[in-house]
C-alpha cells in the first residue's frame, strides 16, 4: 500500500483569506482514495475503484453537501473511452465519448443534460510539437444557438530549442 500526505499554506492574496490545503492519499491495489481538507471548512473525497484495465468507477464528493459525482469509465480497445457520469447535486447525467486519433491527438464529444450543453474538443499533448486544445460548445437550451469557441496552446520552448526546430 502506498500512502502520501501533502500540505500547502498560502498567505493572503489581495483581499482574500489565507488558504491551507492538506491532501491524504492512499493506493491499495485497485482502490485509490484521496481526501482534501481546505481551510475554509470544505473537505472533498475522491475515490477510484479499478475493476480491470478497461473499467473503473470514480467518485467525487464534498462532505456535508449533496455535491457528489459518480463516473464510470470504459476504455474500448485502448482507443475509445465512454464516460457516463451522474451528478447527484443537479440530479442529472453527463455523457462523454473520446477517441485517440493520429497518435497523440484526441477527439472528445460531451453532453450535459442539466445545462443542455453539447461540446466537441480536439486536443494534442506532445512534448515535441507542443500541446493544444480546441473546444467548441453550444447551449441547446438557448433560443439563439451561438457556438462558443476556445483555443488553448502550450509550448515548451526549452524542448523546441533543444530539438532544433526552425520556425
């Protein structure tokens, strides 16, 4: 069994209070549990039960509240992931499907029943070529279905210089 404990304390930022955070984690075979304790009297508990290499069940719960999500993850043939998730606080479902394409590229689609948001994400996580994420979503409950577009990019210039890429 592996056990770890981490702690962090940050002093006041601007007008905000000081923040203390402690995390206690342990892994016992296929069971992983993590508890986070916050200075503003909030404790969250994350748990994962790995049933086998393709199936796992995870939970996120803020103790003392109805904030609890239960998610099942199924990985089909190592390239396609299905993730239904039930949110007890909102009494609603979230569904996601992701597929690896072109090596380190991933396409992911999701739908949140509580907000009626439908989304599509294309991402790449590469140390050689940089990482990016393009997210498009639309709220199907709105009268005007205006899509929202987010683009994120991360570059590691140290690796780019070391591998002598020329732009």
